[in-house]
């Protein structure tokens, strides 16, 4: 197997979310699991296990206020001591009663000021933790036609984004996430990549679009969006997860590994495998064990990446140029149909890791230890 492919796989970087380690559920039920973290420090400790067994998950996304602490610089030092670092700072302007009619697009200027204040606080936390990325997702929208003025809400959104953008320091950037619907059911203020892209273009080069794979209408060609944004230099990252129906937040690669491969092929094709694109997981493990679920998810991304790297680009270009429809498709499918698990096992061995992260984690006794040590673990704050 080519050395360059192995090197890329060794250098891959997948960020796990702090909220994946806490209890989560749906609006019907949150099933509490044993041993879940009681505070952000314990979430980092769990994330460090995912990195220890995969070698490619060195960053942990935080969510404010779910991960609120007194000393963020201290939290970052604690992370470093565990061998991980703080990744994207995720803002939360969706959980207060004040946000019933929206946050930065709310018709009430006082609510808008409050929401902006939180977003700016998140940049302070980036300064303290050394995080380079602010991830913005707005639940803002309306439930009924006529409820509010669509254009005015776009104006308010643009105003808030400009204020946040102006606060970013050197080396910091803003990722704007879009979502088709939910919690708003009629209109969402950032419903699609085009809206996010247009706002990012106006803001400047430090603003990029983040693609959450669960945030599209069924049948949407997500790899097209990825190809387009990469071509324009505006793909900031991914929130990876799987969906069967809506924003299911299941393990990435579980519902449609072929789609994940197609996305990763466009990432490779567009030069997106690098630090300028953040490969984040945005998942909730409602019924399956959380740390093992994260390890499995990281491995699923690795497998899709390995297959994407295996595409014979020369043969593909030749078939495409010749108009050989079936030949071109066969080149892509050959890569997808390759069993890359032996290759990844070798890559892990080269990194000094156990070739089978799931089994190694299970053998480690970590879960048994946290189950005994941690009593009264907390809910992630999500999906209740
Ligand atoms: C919400 O649906 C989005 O996917 C968010 O990215 C995310 O789940 C939330 O911001 C958690 O912090
Ligand atoms: Zn997301
Ligand atoms: Zn989501």
C-alpha cells in the first residue's frame, strides 16, 4: 500500500464533542448511563480515551454553557495533561426562555443584545483556551407564515455576525452551521448552505461554512455541497453524524457509509484533508455506550477516508475524459469496495497503537473504573 496514503491516515485529525460523553436522549426519554462524566474535566478524560485508542482524535469541542468552568485556561491545561486540546467552542443561544422568538434574529433588541453577549463571551473563551474555532448554530426561525419579517431577520442576523466577526483575533475563525428545520418548523433563518455561504462571503475570509451531515432534506447531494464549498475556499468543517430521517445524530457512517465515502472523496479531491477543514463529530449516543460509540465513529471516518484515498485518480480522470460512464463509475466503486480494515490496522500498528481500538478499549478496564468511580453523572444538556 502506498506510503503517502499511510502518512495521510496517520496525520488525520477528528474532533470529538464534549456532549457526546454525557447522557442524551429525545424529548421522550433520556436514558441515564452508568459512569458518565459529572463535569467538563471528566468529559475531557473520556475524550482522551478515544484519542489514546485511535491516535487521531486529539481535539475536543466544548459547548458553552454545558461546559462552563471558572478557569478556562486551567481547563485547557488539564486537557493538555491528558494529551488532548480544546477544539471548537460551540455557542448556545437556544436554551433560554428569552429565545422563544429567536436569539440574534429576535424582534426584541434586548434579546438580541443578550445573544450577542453570549457569542462574544465564547470568543473570550477561545482566547483563554487557545481554541481557534467558534462554531455558530442558530435555532432561530419561525413557526408560522407571517410570524415575523423574513428580510428583517436576515438583517439582524447579518448585524450580529458582523459584530462577532469583528471580535475575532488573529488565527481565530468562525464556522456558520445551517440546518433545514428544527426547532423552528416553518422558517429557519440559516436553513441551507447557500444562506450560510452568502453570510460568510460578506463577513470575510475568517468565516466559513460547516456542513452537518444530518441537516439536509432527504436525497440532498451533500458531496456536491462539499465540492462547491471547497472549490470556493469556504468549507470550514463538518459536523459528522448519520441520519435515517431528520437530525438523528447517530454514529457517522452507520446509516450510509457510501455517502460518507462520496463526501470524503470530494474532500480528498478538493484538497480538504488538512487543518483548514475541521472534521468534527456531532453525535449523541442515546442507547449505546458513549466512549465506545465515539471510537467506532472515528474508525468509520477513517475507513471512508482510506477508501477515498484509494481512488485511482489517474484512471478516473482518463475514464471521465473518454466519456466512459461505466468505467469511471467502476474506478470509484473499486475503491469503495476495498476492505481497508487491514490497512488501517497496519497504520495503527505503525503509530504504536493496538490495531483493534474497540477491543483494546474494552480490555482496558476504563469503563469498569468510571462506572465504579462516578456516581450521578450529568446529562449533556441536549435532547431532553
Ligand atoms: C444542532 O442541531 C446542531 O447540530 C449543533 O451543531 C449542535 O448539535 C449543537 O450546537 C451542540 O452544541
Ligand atoms: Zn451540528
Ligand atoms: Zn444537528
